[in-house]
C-alpha cells in the first residue's frame, strides 16, 4: 500500500491551525471538539450515523470558532470502511498533500470490547481497529490517537493488544489460531496505552476510557511523551454541574398551579444531589454514573442498567427515561413525568450533554432518543482536549527540532 506524503516538508507560515487532524467514527463531535480546543484543525470527519453526521454538519455551519473547518473540513457521512482519503477529500485533499497529516484519531466502536457488548473482540464485525491501522499505513500521520472503552485493557484482550502494537511498532503477537506471528510494524512508537478517568478533567461523571497514543518514529525520536495528568483535585459534582439548568427547568413553574410542587421538587433534587456530594467529598465528589448511548436495536433512551439507575436515584434523578426540553415539556404537558416524578426529575438531552462535558452551544440533531444516543456514546471533550494538548507538545518539539515533518 502506498503511503500518502512520505516526505512532503512543511515550510513557511502555516495558514489556519498549526496542526491538522482527520477523525474517523466522529460521532456527535465529542472528540472533535476537544481536539479542536487543543489546537487541531480538522481536515475530515467521518461518521456513518445519519443523525450524528447531521449534528456535525449543523455545528460546522454555525459555530463561530469552526470557521476554518467550514472552508477546509470534509464532512463524510460514510462507512469508514469505504472512506478513501485519496479520492474523498474535496476540500482538504490539496492541503493534506502539501502539509501531511499531524494526527489520525478515532473512537472506534466500543461494543466489541465492552461488557454490555459481550466482548467478542476481533470476532465482532464492529471491530474497526484493523481499518484504523490500514488508514495509518495509508495516511502516514505524525501521531495516532485511538479511544475505546476500559474493557479493551482486560486480560482476555492481551493478544489483541499485542497485535495492534505489533502492527504499529513491530513485534510479535499470538494470532487467532494460537500461532506466534512477527510484524515489522508501520514505523510508529506506542508511547502510551492506558486509562484516563473523565472525572479527573472536570467531567462530572464516572467514565474511564482507554486511549492509545502513538507517534511516527521520526517524530518521537528523543522526545519524551507526557501522559495527561488530572486537572482537578476534586471532581465536579452533579449538584454543581446541573444546578443552573435544573433551576432553569423548574423556575417557569414557581408561579401558577404547579408552584408548590415545583419549588418542593427542585429543593428535593438539590438537597439529594448536595447531600450525595457531601457524603463523597474527597471520595469521588457525587459524580454521575457512566452515561450509555444504548443500542438502536433496543427501545428508547434511559440512563443505563439497574445499577446506574440506582446511582442516579441517590443523586435525586430518575433514570427511567429522558425528559423533553423546556419548550417541549410545556407544549406536551409532560411536567408530571419529566419534573415531578417520585424519583426526581429526568435529565434532558442538554443536561446529559453537560454530564459529558459538551459546551452549551453545541446542538444535536434528530429526535430526542437519537440525540440522547449521540450524547451517551460520546467521548468527553475535556478528556480529548487534554490528550490533544499532550500530543501537540510532542509535535511542536519535533517541528522545532526540524524533524518529523
């Protein structure tokens, strides 16, 4: 397979962002937002889900800070298996050829490695690690970032992790038949493959993610890669993160027929959430359980399995469904379900997005269930930003050294 941009140098003043990225399995943009905030300009975002692709399209068109991407980023609502960067990049192809690619990133599907997804690993048709490795060989990026669930770090996947490392940096692994196979590698160094906990980066949620970071050998050379460290001493709690939005939802009912019920329900939620925060201060801070996006094959959206729902109940929130937003709640008269239920209010999609660390201006497309699934399946932007910044530190040092370009 021919690699793109084997030797193309970077010279002169760079236009726009100093560093470029292409992201596969982009979802609703959680990772893209974080990498953008870190300093990457996206050349392409590839996403097969139509609702998530529409979310990306809407935000690329409307977000002021994404003006460069509007001109240079190819949004491809396509299966990554059919993505051909030599043919599909109408806006960014020339720029990619001139500058090369700094980062290839992707949150490849997690069901093959998640406990909920039965952990079929390489036997799962949804496993896109092989395709990611094909794109590494084709695009020859200076850095690679792959995100997945904690489950991929389980002992049962040690052979598969060895396979991925061997494909990137050379080495041996045990194949499906139990035979040892030796790979020459693609010329990369896996600098780190470990777990980051989202709550360490200001996300009010228990969300551990496994992240692989690799650099092309000529880039990393004698540079030391620094793994991101926690930005907070104590996690942000659900009470702190949702108080303003909960008040916004309840306040319209503080006068009128629901006045007493609304005030009591709001105070009851706030009291429970703050009590949980106080109980766990110094031990986790009253953060949310892991949000899950669920499967298209199974019913509507809710906040996860029974254990997650029980944890939400301790925070004063009902996990039995997702609430309508403020306007729809009024219009459809769903107050009794959305705000005044015995287990507390249900979360809106916008509140779930807060729990994931999305910026408030980011808008989601599709119906309520489709929107919630996009949020629940996302990679929290603050974590992606932290990893992106750590990658840029190496790319900057390599550029200043005059190598790895």
